[in-house]
């Protein structure tokens, strides 16, 4: 039996630093280890700060997830202090967060994941007329002409001819795992380039409501978005019209470019509907409240737990059942390494014990990652678009059910196909369509309220710290594009006493726990599709990228002056 060790370090086209080690027998992956190679420290620097400022610090956890940590942080502090935000502020948060979802998912498909399926160099041999004919069959998008695709192909030839592939460098071009015909490859490359301009346009919604992007401004108690239709210095009629048009352009691109491309490409890789299933357990905390965030019945995307791939039963979610373990992580707990701590008891005490020489296999180490291992009631849980769509389906969400059925029918696969690498990709596309359409609903709700005379966006009843209790604690939940996110804050004497985050990539990139149970990345890679070329493990990239990893959210390093906190050398 031929046994091979495969190491991919770093995994590119993600946010942050991720290393994957795998053991393959006769080309098939039988064991895997996921390692984040950055230290997490931002929870430490939150201690002693004004809780009203927490969102601004935690938002800098990541430069890709530019909204989610701010909203979760605001919700945590508002929960602790009993603050209910105005309806307009909730709608504005939904619009900002919703557009983040749409932009983020489209960027992931084209710019972070598509090149695992699309052979860019193959597009050079395509006939633009065939690509145009194909495009017109699947979409009324205006840029479906032979002339347009010829221009894109000529641009690509210039890249290749100069030997400077730029953004297309270092790919496994010509790999036998690529299956798309040249015409489809050219279509995908054209839309890859087009999506770059599109995403820059629609995300301007953040600058209108939040002043800038990345990292728009938020506010505990609401939003710092003054509304006055007659003032040029506030949200006025002109800016609302601009937002309306951005939403329309976002929905049009999603429905006429992104979603048709996703379904078309998936049709060539249907065998991936039986690969990369993972843990079989899924968690969604829910998102996009129509009212008070504490009213989980008002969430557009519902909350719940799916166990053992059984979508006939959605179990209730209880944040009290979340614990983090460090048996395989470079941390220490006061109660010992075998302890599982709820975030209200959570500790972030770095203790690196890994190899100090390069080219060492981390799989041989007891501890091998800066990621902690979150568990829900003792179970490793997958989070993200697939978890949300499964919970939505099981909860009777009619719009989600209709789109899921449509995709399964078009691909001619059954519901079990959802539990796979391909299922994650499809679920992300389905969710993007749902939210691109939902943006108009939130926009219309906001405009109707403004027309009715309601322009309040901030509740300052408890802004004065002298009105706060001596001790308070709060939980801020949020489902981010990459999955379930939680911020837990404890406030004493008007300052933050403890702050803990459990983020999507911590759930998904979890290392093994004390029982040896692997996390979702690791489980998804085990008993995986055979590697066609172990020295070019594109199959590993396909499954890992299907989660859309964000290591900067899970583990990161920062201090108040921006100085290096620790230096770790690994392979």
C-alpha cells in the first residue's frame, strides 16, 4: 500500500494563514490535519476598554469580514445593557450586512474558488462564438456577444504571451482534474474580470450608510446614519435612490451572471456531490431580524441545529451549550487542557509548544494549531451557507426550499448531494440569490418608514455609563457569510472585564478535541476523492475553499501599538 504525506502550506486564495496536512493511501486521503499558523490576541486587548468602543476594535479582526464583527459586538453590548435599537437602525444594519453577504459570496465564487474548477489557460483555445452561444442560452446578460468574449480572450493572451500571468499565476493549469471545455473556461474568466468591477460598485452602499468601506461605522444603540431628505449632509432622497440602483444592479448580476455560471460549472463536476461531506452536524444561529434581534422568530434566515444529516428535524440552538477546547491547540487553561470552557469563562492564554525547526510534520505533534476547538453539546459542527440552507429547508423556509429544489433538479441529483463539497458551493449560490432579492424588501421598508415621518436611527437611553449596572454580560450572535459568529462580553464597573469570540472559521477549522474527533475541514478531507497528482493537490483546495476559510477571524495578532506579539516558525 503506497502511503503519501501531502502538505499544502499556505493555502492561498483565503484570508489569513492556513496549513493542511494529509495522509493519502493509494492516492486517497484517509487522514487530515488543519492548522492555523497565526496567534489570536485581540480578545486580550479588549479588557479594560469602554464597551461602547468594542465594535471598532473587533471589526479590525478581519479586512474581508468588514461588517460582521462590528454588528455582533454591538449586539453583545446591547444585550448586556438591555438596549433595543430603533427599527430604522435594524433595517440599515440588515442592508449593510445583506450587501456584505452578496458581495462576499460572489467574490468567493469567482476570485477565491473558481480557479479550482476553471482552467484559465484552456480559455485561450476557446472559440468566442461558441462561448457567446452558450452564454445566451443560460442568461440574458448584455455582455454575451462574440465581440466581448474575443476582447477578453485577447487580454488573456497578452497576459500569457508576456509571461506575466499576474492574478492567474501559479495555477495548476492543465491538471487532469479540470473538466470544463474551453468555451466554458472563457465564459468563467470573462465573468471573473467583470465581477471585480461589479463588487466595487455595489459595496458603495456601505459608504452611504457607514461612511466608508472596509470597516463602515456602527454605533451601540443604533446607527450613526442621520436621515433628512432635505439635507445634503445626511441620508437624503438622492442617496436613497443611489442605494436603490445599487441593489438592482446587485440582484441583476447575481441572477444573470453568478447563479447561471455556478449551476453551469457544477454540471461538469457532479461527482463532487458525493465528496467532502464532513461531520454531518450543522449549526446556524440565524440572521436578519425583522424586529428585535432577541426575537428569533423574526429572523429571515432561521436558527437551528441539524444532526447526522437528518434534515427532517431541526433542533433548537442554545448558546449555553457552546464550549471551546484546547487539547490540540497552542493555548493553556487555568483548569487544565482537558477543560471545556463556555465563552463567559473563556481564556486566551497563548502557549506555543510546537516545533521550532522548519519542515516538521505538525501531525506528529499533540498540539498543532492556533485554532481552539469549539464544540456544541460535545459535537463538532459545520457552519456556513450550507448549514443555513439546511436549517432553512428543515424549518420550512419556502423561498429556500424552492431554490434548493430547482438546483437539485437542474443538476439531476438528490438531497444527499447537499452534504458535500458541491453542496457547499450550491448552498452559497442559493443563499446569495435569496439575499439579493431580500435587499429590496428591507430598502422598501426603510423608505416607507421615512415617508411616514420616522427618521430615528439611534436610541441613547442608556448611553450614559452611570445608568449601567455594576456587572452585566451579553451575547451577540450573528450569522456571517462564512457561518455562525458569537461575541460574549462581560462588563464590570463600566469597563470590559472579559471578551470572547467564537467565529465561523474557528468552528470549521477546529483541530481535534480531547476525544480525537476531527473538525469539519479535517473530516471533509478524510476518505476523500483520490488525488490525481499528489504534488498538485487541487482536490484538497476544492474542498477547503468550499468552506471559504478566514483564518484572520479565527486567529490573529494585534496589540495597541501594532507591534509583533510573538514569532513562531513552522513549516
